[in-house]
C-alpha cells in the first residue's frame, strides 16, 4: 500500500509539474482511468496503516498500536472549526450490547439509545458487530462520543442520528445508510424528559442549533434527505475523513436564505472522499463561512460545491475529477440569485487540482479578513489528496492491531 500511495502522489504531481519540453502530454482519459484504478485498489484494504500521509487527524492517533487502550485520545485529534469537540472525553465508557429492542420512550440499558440520552459525558463503544435499525430518531444529549472502532456498526433502515440543541458531540467510525423519516411520536432525549417530535426529513446526521460537533471516518449513503445537514445556527463543526456515495442531496449547511442566524456558522469539510453515485450539495452553503479543504471529488452529476445567500466559501487543495471527459464541468453553482448579485459572493479556489474539464467559478473581491473567517487549518498541496483520503470512511479497525 505504501507503493500505491507513492504512485498516487507522483501521478498527481505530474499533472501539475510536467514541463513543456518533457515527454508527450499524457492522454487525459488514461490519467482519469489511472486515478479511478488507484482509488478502487486502495479502498479494497481499509486496514492500511495511515502514518505520515499528511492527514493530521489520522497521523495523530492511527500509528498508535494500543489505540484500544487509549480510545479517548481521539478527542485530541480534531482539526478545523470543530476542533474543540470533546464528545464524552473524561467520562466513563458505555458498552452497547443490544442492537435491537429500540424503545424511543423507555430505552433499555445496553442499547445505543439508552447511552446517548444520559446526562453525563460518555464514550460509547460496541461489544460486537451490529446493525441497529431505529424506530425513531436517535436524539442525542450533550458530551457524547459514539466510537465504532473495533466493530462493524451500521445504523440503517430507519430514522438515524439527530444532534438537537446540544454541544460536544463526536460521531466516529459508523456506517450510516438507508435512513428514513421518523417522528410523529414521543422520543426521550434525557433520563428526565421525553416529548413529541414532528416528522423528520430522513437525514443520516441532522445537526440542529448545536455546536462543537465532529463527524469523522463514517461511511454514508442512500438516505431519504441529506447525508449530513447542519442548520438553525449550528456552528463549530468539522466533517472529516468520511466516504459518501449513492445519494442526491449530500450536505446542506444553512437552513434557508431568510434564516439570518446562520450568518455565524463555521464548518470545515476536510479529507472526505465524495464518491460514486453523488449528484449535488457537497456541500450547499448559506450565509456562513465554509472551509472545503483537501477533499477528493471523484463523482458529481449536477455540481459539487454550491450555495445561496452570500456564503463565504474557501476551497483549498481539493481534487476535482469531472465525470465526463467530453464536456467541461463546473464544480460550482451559485443558486437563487442573479449574476449581478452572486458576483459579489466571496468564493475562491486556491491550489485545487482540476481534472477532466472541471472548473471552479470564483466570485467576490475576497478581502483577506473575510477569508480568514473561512480558514480553519493549513491546506496541503492537492497532490497529497490521494494518500490523505485513501482510507476515508469507516475503518476496518480490529482490537489488538493497527487501524
């Protein structure tokens, strides 16, 4: 795998640095085929030890052979706007032993729902591989980490995760897919309180009026609405190292054009692989400040990054591979405004690698102070994107061995 990572790095570097006087220019179609081949080959072995790839999150903890004895070290490894998300750090470990018997009002001890509603900080882990089909949204209480390392944990086939008016949440290492709407029923959100919830949208992870949230190394696909949505004044969020596939509206950041409370939203989207079967919203932004850094975009049908209501979008060091060699393909989409208006929105592309006819439509004057609010970490060169995102998604971590 080390040789593979090096080959990806060399390939990406050649695309940028080959001088005019060197050997003949590579056939673009062959370059694209090579990129796809390297991605597919690398994803077949997610147990690959990610040390020294330049991914600051993985390099912080994955080289540690005793990660299982020091699980809470993960909380030291967050980057970006969500870097202060502590989750359940300092709390006791809660082991989920029961994958069924979901009761939204009176959850049984040993179930994931019973764990996430407790008032105390908890670091939640899983006894074994399991598929959890929830009957209602999993409404989380503050100061919780859901840590799927060491097991294959799927939340699928029903309503999924809701982070609602809480703080300090870490979601790590889960498979989240085939999520459906829930609600129109009572749901407990703490040991002392349950209440009536109206119908939900069917998001994989719904972040509502919450802060200090980190979603890392999850695999998400095929949900009813968004894979990850953040709305209603949510902020201090990092979405990193996730593998997203087979979905239409991937990620909504900002409730509506008229919801001014989202003007202070700050979200980092870093080291994710936006893979096959995706259509749009990677992400779709409103009002706030969004740092899209060192992600790998290998599929998008309509557009990759878009927005409305004058968001600031700082795109740095990403790799954009357009889906069809025959046509130029715009990465961006300025929505719900005439050109005379969106020309003033601050969107920039810096150090992005455009392949297969991809192009980014920049706009705005781009004052340094404005982009400073949309900068959360230093971008690595786009030539590092392959190695940094090779193991995006839920990891094949097993106890007693490297992740």
